[in-house]
C-alpha cells in the first residue's frame, strides 16, 4: 500500500527450478494452470472492501498471472483495478485473448516488452504493447535492470529483427499445432530434460547433463524428434 492510498499487487516470476518452467510451457496447451488458480484466489482475498486504486502487475510469468487474475477477479475487485501491468511476461492462447473476460480489462492492460524480448512474445498478445529500450540482447534483456530509464520514464524503442522474427515464427507454430500436439511436444521436451539430470535451469551449464540430454534426444523416434525440432526451428538471426 502506497502513501497515496494506491494498492499494488505484485506477482513473482518463475524461479530457477524446472517444475516452474514446465508449468510455464504448459500454458501453450492448458488454461488455467495451477498458478493461475492460485493467483485469482490471492487477488480476490487480498483486496479489501476499503481498498481503492488497485494496480496489479508482475514480471515474466508474474505478468501473466497479473493479467489472468485480473480477468477472473470477482466483480467488486475488478471495479477497483485501475491498471494491469505485464512486464515482459507471456500472453494467452487464442481462445482466452478473444474472450469477453480479456476484453473487459483490455483498456486497463499494459504489456511492456524490451526491444529484444523473448518471453514477452510467447503465446498470443495484442498489437498495442509498449516496446522499451534494453541495453542487453536476447535472454539478458529480460531483466528489468537492463531497461533504460530517462529521468522517471522508460525509453521507448522498436522490436529488434530478432524479436520480430521470433514473434512471427511462434504464431506460425501455434497455428500449425493444436493443444493436444503442443502438450505432447512440451511433455516430451521436459521428460528428456528431467532424464538428463537437470533439476534447475542452471544445471544446463553442466557438461555432464548436456551430454546426457543429447543422448536422450538421439534415442527418440523420428516422428517425435521432428515434432520437437519444429518447436526450435525459428530461423532467427541477429
């Protein structure tokens, strides 16, 4: 609660553990995921009868949780929400972004992505997102500490060719695969990662785990291998 009476409800992004990242990618084929349900309950429970001028926000997955919890907040909480801020977090599936629940909070929704965004372009999103300047590229631009601020304002920019091509490729991939196929691909990818010994994202930097992952991929049948490769064939160049 801020001094002027504004209430800010902030949601955390994903931590380093693989289980959280698995749920992130489950959003490609499933809605809602467990974190969505928890976020909706939390927002409804947290906002009291005397609270006014509510802002809901978050970074990365937290931005997606801010969006979904606001869409499904009860009527009285939704009336209090002034703004919903998604800081480089994923969007929604086609079904959800075209729903009445999304449309009724759309005017309050602000989606901010850096010019080298990756995570903020996942899934579907509107065309009115704000692009701001980062002093880093690719994955490192995801950190808000890399975002350039002039006085008290974020510096606006345009999507890099890298992010624009990624966005186009992801949309093609989503159009070409239904929910069942996406689920199969995501489950296969994370099953391979788990079998290789990876528990945290930082475990990818282990040579032993990386070699194990390569071996697991080689053991796949051709059909499954091709489906997984489709996920990574973005033809992106800097």
